[in-house]
C-alpha cells in the first residue's frame, strides 16, 4: 500500500517553472519569509491528497489506510532530507506549536537534571516564550547575547551550558529576520560535552540552506518553503528523551492528528525545494548581494546581518530618521510588499527583539525575503523605487540635513 | 522621582512621541551644539532605548547615561549622549 503511494515522491522536480502568485498583477511580493507562496508541486500534491487522503489515518478501513500511507510516505521523505530515522519525525499543527511542544517535552523529560533553559538572544519569540513558560520554580532563562551581526558567541554559549542545572538549550540554525547563520555545530558540540539536549530552530533555513546533523531536536516550517501553512515538523533523535506534557492523546505532538493533505504537500514541496536548492541559492545570493550594495548607497542606512555567513534569500536594513510604518506603506503604494521589524509597523509598541539584541537601529527597518521565483527585474525595479520612497518619508517627517 | 527636573543642561523632551521622532528631535538639537556637549533625551517610546545608542554609534557620539523611570502612565527613559566631533 505504501509503495503505491510513494509515486508522487519520485516526481521530476527539475525544470519546473515557478512563478509567484503576484506575477502579472503589478505587485511584487518581497516578504516571503515564513509564508512563501505555494510551490506548484505542493498544490498538485495537496489536490491529490484531497482525493486519496481525506479519511482519518487512524482508522483501519481501506480509506483510512490510504491516508495513513500518504502520511507514512511524507514522514519517510522528510526524514530522508533531514538525515533522520523515519520514526524520529513528527508532524505538528504549526511551527510555533512545534517549538512550544519541543521545549516543553524536553524540559519535562529533563526535570531531574535541572530547571534552566539556555537560549540565544535572537531566537524566535515562540522559543523565548516557551522557555519562560516551562521554567521550573527555581529555574532561570539564560539568554546568550548576540553581536551586531546577530550571532551568538560560542564561548559564551558554552559557558552558559556548562553551568549545570540546564534542562535544554535552543539555538536557531539561522535568523529569519536578518539572515545571519549561527554556529550550531560548535554549540552542539559544547551541548554534547555538557550533556544538554540542543533544540535547533531550522524554521528559516530548511528548504533554503543545508541544515546538517548538529541537532538533538529540530523544528522546521513548511510554510517557509512553499507548502501550506497549518503544519509543522519536529524531529527528535531517538537518544533524546521527550515526555508529553498535555492531556492524554495518542499523538502528543499533534493532539487530534494533522491534515494529511497539508503534510503530504509539505513533504513534496520540501523535496522540490531540495532538488533546486543549489541553483536557487546561487541566484538569490547574487540578488541579495546586489540589494546590499545598492541600498548601502542611500544616505544614512545601516544594512544589518552578516554579509556572507547568512541565508541566501534574506536581507534587512534600517534607515535613520525614517518611520518604518510609513515606509512600508509608501512601498506598498508603489507595488512592493516588504516586511519590517520596526515597532511603528506592528500592533505592538515593542520593536523587533532581534534588532534590539543586535544593538542596531530598530526604526525605519525593511526586511526582505526573496522567493525562489523572485526575478532580477523585480529586484531592480524595487531598488529604483526605494531611494525615492525613503526621501518621501523623511520629507514627511521634516528631516533635513541631520 | 519620575519628573524631568532631575535632568539639567540640554534636555530634549520627546515623551509622547513615537519612533523615530525622539531620535529626530535629539539629532536636531545636537546639530546646534558644540562637540563635547551632553544632551539628554526623554522618551516614552520603548524603541528609543535601542535607537538612541544606535544613532550615537552611527554619528560618532557616546552614550554616557541611560535610566528607566517607572511612572503611573507607564515607563519612560532618559538617555544622555556626549556629542562627538
């Protein structure tokens, strides 16, 4: 049965023309991090799974078994990309749910060893909040600072790990806001020496960069590589003990089960992303290099994040004396969708904790995550429009000669 | 005490203004002052805690003081910079 449903995993991924849903609409979407447009093969896989995998995979009848086979095939495919055993891979309802559950389940299993949680200062908010949530009554969250590029210091991280009483540690593979990669191999080595399990958040990396084997628990985000939102991936090594923390459920990582079509599409999209990763990397890396160089020519700008040790598709910069919300709106009016870590843009008053931890400007921030389908022409048009948009916003604020 | 009386000399009261206005007001005042002068900006916008030091670094000024004040209407911050050349 499984064999019959493995067929979609042997698709030819090469030569697939990927176009952005905004293509031909006059809009250019440069905010693809964490919510990329669906890969065309994800759409095909999803539709197939609606026909073949609609039933409850826990049931024993033919329809249920068919859905279970799709799920098993997806699990095997994801494990293959991660270099993990199939049984080490679990699907969850979202990336946030993955991070919450991973922190909670490892902390619970490690109760006897300690109540502290070590994190990098630029971890995703979900990791920081989960760490605070699971702290033992006498436990502390130990936050390892990052430098101005957004990277943790290996020695500082190792010192925090060796203090004793640490339940678990978390470090992102790369930062999704500024693109900087983290020294996960060295930190994983230090964590092994200290006997502390390391959770690696690969949510911004998998599908874009080689993640490697330096993790004990890994979380990845299908919506980031062109699969539907509403599914997350966790892999926990067999040697790493986890203990379910919620109410009794046969599937503690996803109480009530997951959407089979979403999981199936996630696995197919991951395979597709992996198949042209090297090509997409070179193309997008060159585009980001061009963005970094041309943005740096605009007066009073700080291009942040490591210029070379970074994700291929992410770039961030902050303009002095610019209101981030006004700039996002101005660019939107010109047809470009960008992200921002400025407080002035969000419903919250607090700016991006990542930019704050790096000690770089938090206002006037623009965050770009290129899709695989982003073209050079789109990037060039954006770079043509940007200086004027910045000047307009500065003019609105009455900034002159500062 | 959460009043600005504690701050004498050059004070820019940017309380109630949202980012990036506290930094803009501070930059405007700094332009009129000679190198070596200390200027203090008061701000209720939390981004000022990060943006004033970042601005100082970009402009060659030095942060010489940073204080948080707890007040009934919420916290506010006082950041002092010594102007560079």
